[in-house]
C-alpha cells in the first residue's frame, strides 16, 4: 500500500516487520525485513528494471507484482514505494562514488572528455541536462578478425530540475556545481558543445574566462539546421530579393507538409490512401510522414515519402473531393468543417519543385545523420563533413543532379533522372546559393575549432596540409599541435606533412556528395623501412608503410550474414588502439587521448530529453520531476557500469543512518526547546501568580453572572 493511503487508513505497521540483530561490534540494532542481502538484491534488480523501461516505481504497490515476486522466491519480500525510492537514491550515490574514482583514474591515464549541455521544458517544468563523451577501448570484428578499437561513448553527468531563469550565469552555475560534485574541473574537458541559443552562446563567453578554459563550439547540427530553415523561409527573415526568388519553393514546402499532415490526421484520407496502395498491388502500405515545423530533417523525410506515394495520393485527391477538418469555434468547442481537397492538391509545378528540393535537402540530411552520432563522425572527420557540404553547393553550377521520380504504379520505389544545374528551377538555384552562403558564414569563415584541428593532424590518412583549410588555418592548426605536444611532454614535428598525394584514376559520380571524402594519402608513397632517426617527430613525418597499415581495416557492412564488406581504409580509431603505435608515438598518443572524445554536437543531451519524454508523458504528469531525474541519471550510469547490490546497500545504510541521526537530532532539539520553555515559565510564574489569581477570580465572577442571567431567562 502506498504510504499516503496507509497513513490515511489509520492502520499501524505490524510489529513483526522489524527484528533485531547483532552487528560486528556486538551491538544490538534493528534490522528491517528488506535489509536482508538476498531481499535487497531482488528489490534492487526490480528497481533497475522499472527504471530501464520508464515504468513508475509506484507499480511495486501492485498486489499482482508483489505476489509474482514472492512466488519466485518466498524469501524475497518486495519493498514498498518509499523503500524503492530510497534504493534508487542509494543507487545514484553508489554510481557517483564509483564515477568520481573512475574520473581520477582517467585523469591519471591522460584522458579528457567532451561535454554537452542543453535546456528542456516539458509540461511546465524546466530541466537541464549535462552529458559527457569519453573514449573506451573496445574491439570490432573485421574481415581480418577481432581488432582493438577506440570508441566514443556517452553518459550523463546530471539531469536536474532547472527552476531558475535560463540565464548564462545560472547555466554556468549548474555546470560548475555538477563538476564540483564529481571533483572535476574544466581542465578535464577538451570541448564543450551547446546549441546556438543566445544564453548558451553567452555561457561559452563565461567559460572562456575560466582558467583553465575548455574549447567551446556551437552544435554543428543546430547550426546546420538554422541554415536550412533560413533558406526554406522558416527561420530568420530573408532579404526581399531572396524571399521573392524562393517564394515558390517555400510555398511548395509548406503545402507538402500540410499534405502529409492531412493524410495522417484525416481518417478518410488515410484509409483511402491505404486502399489505393492495396489496389495498386503494393505489398506494404505506407503512410505519409508529418513533421514539426522546426524539424527540417522531418520536412525532407516527409517530402521524400510524398514523392514515393505520388500516384496513390493523386488518385485519392481526385476521387475524394472534400475532407472533414477539426476546428474550434469562438467558445472553444470542437467543430468539424468540410474543406475542398483541391486546397492541398499540388500542381505539376509544385511536384517538380518538391523533387528538386531534394537536391539541397538530401546532402544536408546525410550530413546531419553523420554529425549527430558519437560513433559515425569522430572529431577528425566533423569539419570534413561540413566543408564537403559547402563545396557541394559552391561547385553546383558545374554538376548534374539526381532528381527523384515516383516509379510505375504498383511500387513505392523511386527512380531518378539526371538534370544539369542550368535546367533547375530558379528557386532551386537560389536555395543552393543561399545554403552555400550560410555555410560559409556559420562554419567555413571561422574554420574548425582547436580540438578538431588537432584531431585532423592525428589522422595519417588525411594529406597535410588539407585543401579544406586555408593557409592561415593550417598555420593555426600546426601552432596548436606544437603547444599540445609540448604540454604532453615532447616536441612536435616541424612539418607534419605526409607523402605526396597521388591522384586516383577513378570515375567520379557527380550526382552524389561524399561527405566523408578528403585528400587521402597514397599508401604506396610511405617508406618501406623503419625510419633511422629515433625522434618521434621524424618517425611521424616519415612513417613506414607497416605502421600505416596498422590502421588499415576492412569492416563488415553491418549485415547479419557478414556478406557485405566495405573497402579497406585507414581508421585512426584502430591505429591509436594498437599498443605498438602508442609506444612508438607516445606524445601524439597523449594528444589523441586528450582530444578524440570531443563531439561537436549536443545530440547526447537530446537523447536524454527523448528518454525523459517517454517517461514524463501526458498520462504521467503527476510524476515527481526529481524522481524522474534520479531515474534518468541512474539508467545512464548503469549503461556505463552496472552497480552491484553490496555497493548500493552500503549507500542505502548510510542514508538510513543519516535519517536516524537527523530524527534523533530533531527530537533532542525539541526536548531542549521544551525544557527552556518550562524553565522560563517557572521563572515567570512567581511574578505573575497574583495577576493570574485575579484573572481567575474575574473569570469565576463572570461565569456566575452568566448562570444567573440564563436562569432569569429560563424563568421568564
């Protein structure tokens, strides 16, 4: 029974719920029934399971759950709701204690982390998330067998209710408090990322004043999203000339989104769409994809799905002339209003414009998919992705493009036609030029941040200096490497140039945008023998072919049958996971551990919000926000390292001891206060005795008068 209902019922706890035991010091102490190690372990596992699947902890009060647990093991008594909450809090304490020691060990090994933070609002409650990324040494199955590999992973430092204004000062205070609770400083972080909101940018300014100060960056994905929303006319105001040139494309995108929403929400249209696909012989019917107005990648996915379903959508709109749309009247009452389907029917020109919009949106969507993953785009490739997207737009006038077209009726597969730039619609051309301008202003002009510059120089497959950096940016990057190597304990190479690049004689597909492509080094240009000099900078600049091949692997394509394989390629994560390379290049190995955990996106915080959103849903708004935060943090900690029952039990007993001490102190304070009042009353009693006697006499006289008056009234 829930403690609140238990208290309201007037029932009392049975005496047999407690017993005594003798501890190691020979003292007799109370022992609760669920303090038994076996019972505690069962309750901890149940708490972890509920937390992992976003199930309310109050479900432990269900008689069916309690009966099921007791049927599995009669010795295991399910804890009540209050105790489960205390167990979860003790679990978080155990995780924090272990994490603090783990951070100290990582610091001794020379590792630094990446930090990400963001704010979130849900059902009127504000939250703040503070995540970190770190390097973990794992192994991956390649064609050549199981090979060691560094992998970037993410975990959660804190997720808390943020009930103060979202100013830069308050945000930084939250970050500083969290760091202090884990005994961290900003020197433990290589790169801190947040979205482009003004308060987050101001927080970066405050962080820059700290000593030491971490490297900071606006989330690449958020900055790219703002650029896309701008060119679509959904973001900041366009210039009049640009707005006029792209007005037709903006109207088309809005109509396509409305089309997807109506076919999703109006049951008549949705059913007719499924019937039309079934009549065409489509094996698996598809629905349109509706997107939020601010999620441009959803616009692209919805646009692509509309093109896939062009034939059945056109058929439905031609046969269904009207549709019922739910609206609200002046009194807020729901009213169904009939509208013409022609209002959402795209014209031939609009279908053509929608298909051409993918020329701009598809490469940007692919870039976002790469940038927002902690594993898909390591820091040595993040800048390359952005640069290649800008290059794709800048070289558009010389390219041909693949324009998606719906296939023949009976299938949802897409076909493609090629179209040269000069034959594109003027609105499409203006969107490409606008995106090129936005990418230059937001990314290219300033160049990559320090962390990404260092990571690029540690990837031996990238020819140095790369074409994606200007001469000034190359000079800055090399200066950063000199400083980093000096801090790590050794000199940097005077010139980190690799062998001369040999142009590959291969056909180039101008219709595709390879976002990860870079000026690759020809492996045949490496020395066949070990460098004579023993200095690290000379060995790095004159690396042998055998050393380079340490990082060359051939990966499987992710299929269950392992039949698909990627071409052999150099991967810095495999190269630096080899202990021989760490010993041969110890200084650069230290720089690697300092910088390769950096992630230029705060998608880690977005993932935290998604998990919290599933738990804090519309049907569960009465969930205690603090309990929600504790559950999210515990669940994240379990993914990095699972806590054991003895560890949590120690923290649980500490919490119990603190609670007992606080209650004892409260009772002692209460007794002391009563004693002071009693003594004060005694001292004042003698002085006020006469006055008190007079008052008593007066009260007695008044009562007698009242009795006489009542008797007179009764007699009358």
